[in-house]
């Protein structure tokens, strides 16, 4: 499975040896969660018997981290200081 997966990635112009199939699963869960799909629905889609593993292991929230970081940077470097 992994060898075939790497061939597909190499064909797509990516470096296959840098990726593993499990990363697709994490991305799938994270993207659905980021688009406000209910955790219970995501958990069922990936075959988990409860939401605990889905939430604690697989879900990596993307947007909130980016927004929090951007907000922090705006506070650190206010607009007035960025003007020439």
C-alpha cells in the first residue's frame, strides 16, 4: 500500500517518501472539522466508535490557529508602525 501510495504522489509531482497514508486521514478529519461538520459525523465517517480519538488524535484545527496567530501579530505590530 505504502509503495503504491508513494508512486501516486511522485506522479503528482510530490516527494512520495515524505508522505504516509495516515496523513491523508488526519487532513480529512481536520478539513471536515474546519468546515463545521459535526464531530460525531466525522467520527462515524472514519470508523471511530466515539468522538474521543477523532478529537484528540486526528483533528488538528487549522483556521483557529492561523487566526489567533494573525491577531497576535497585528497586536505586536500595529498598523501605525507598519506605515512608512
